C-alpha cells in the first residue's frame, strides 16, 4: 500500500498536479474526520440522555410511561365501575 501511495505521489509530481492531489487528499481526510466526530458526538449525547432517563425512572417510586408529547402528562383515568348494574 505504501508503494502505491509513493507511486501516485511521484506520478502527480511528474505531471505537475501534486498540489491539487494533496489538497484533495486533505479535504477528503478532514471531511471524513469531521463526519466521524459529529456522529460520535450525536451518539454520545443520545447515550447520556438515555442514562439520565434511566436514572430518573429508577429514582421515582412508580414507573411511568414516556410519551412523545412535550406538554403535561396524560390525564388520569376516571374511576369507573367494572360493570353497569342499572338494568
């Protein structure tokens, strides 16, 4: 692999495009590293948020169901009789 890179660099130098090849290599390398760093940050943030949720759920005395709403929680169900004996 090192021989291949050496040959490509020598051919680029021979044709006078070594600067362009190095710039393209730098752009590709930096873009790849930036993408990996951004994905790692997103995963880390999600992992930390999930850990916080587990800690909060464990600290509360009763389990609760997580909803996707940002407002207040769901209304409590009314205490209804199990059967209707009016008839």
